[in-house]
C-alpha cells in the first residue's frame, strides 16, 4: 500500500514565525513531490513542486526533499494569518497516479 | 496559459437521481485528467483518471463512471446517486510526471 503520511494538526504558529510542515512517503521509487494549499471549502492550489534532493525556495516557501529518508517538508517563513489553511503533500510514485496525504491544518495566530 | 473549468460549483440531488459533472481544460492538448472526491475532513480519493480520449482507469469500485468524449473534456456520471456519494468532487489535469492543477470543485449533497 503506497502511503503519504502527514500530521493532521492543527499546527499553530504566531504571526511572523516559521511554520514547518512534514510529510513522509512509503514508495521509494517516487520521483516527484508536491505541496498544495487548500483553504476551507476551496480546491487545492499548487504551492511548490520538488524533484531533486535538497532545498527549493520560492518566496516565503521552501520545500525540502530527502529521498533517502523518504521525507519532504515545507517551510513557510514570516507566516501570515492568510497562510492559515490545510497543506496537502502529494507524491507521484509512477507516471500518472498522485497520492495525497490527508493534510496538515495550519493556524497562524495574529 | 492553461485553465480548467468545472461545473456546477454546488449541487443538491435526491437519492436515486442521476449525476453528470463536467470538466474542461483549455490551453493544452492531450492532458492527463482526473476525478477526485474529498469527504469532509478527509484526504483526496482518486476515482478515475484518463491519459487519452476513451481511456478511463477506475480506482474505486462504486456506482460512478467517467467518460472522456473529447481530448480536453472529462465527465463524471452516476445513474443513481447514494447518500454516500456526497462530497467535494475535484477535477484535475496534468502533464505526465509534473504537477496537477485542480478545478474549483463541485460540492455535491445527496439528500
């Protein structure tokens, strides 16, 4: 069974702090990894894609991938109340079928 | 740029009624197309995916079906809805081995 695991949260951080969201996956052949943000009642929107080990930065967001440990994370710097949402980790073990975690709910406290 | 359209946004249907949800993608050709369902407070469950016209892969046995009559059109159907079919239905598209992009979703309530 291919799985993607996330802590459901909620993860509460004060405004301006760094939020750290974590995800582990079970299928070692996975090559593509994605983070989505989902506001309540809305569809998921892509934040970051990462395909290689190491860090990838985009504005306030940094994705980190460690394939040896089967671990991918998302850091949000200078967290804002508008970042409060559920963050979904997704993995593409093969060619077509994305596997999503159940998401971590983030609360940024003003 | 590519866009994905999904409608309707909300739908209330009685038990036993038929269902048809439509999704279209613009600005790309031969996309991979997906139908997901998200129950309240739950993760995304892959229902169907399609890599080409007329090619449908079903992931979960149930009373739903999908069709791809045109390259950029994906339809989710049911002949008779069950209460358990309620949920948030999401259409998505992708290029192979890259990120997926979602439509706005359809919130279906079966009463």
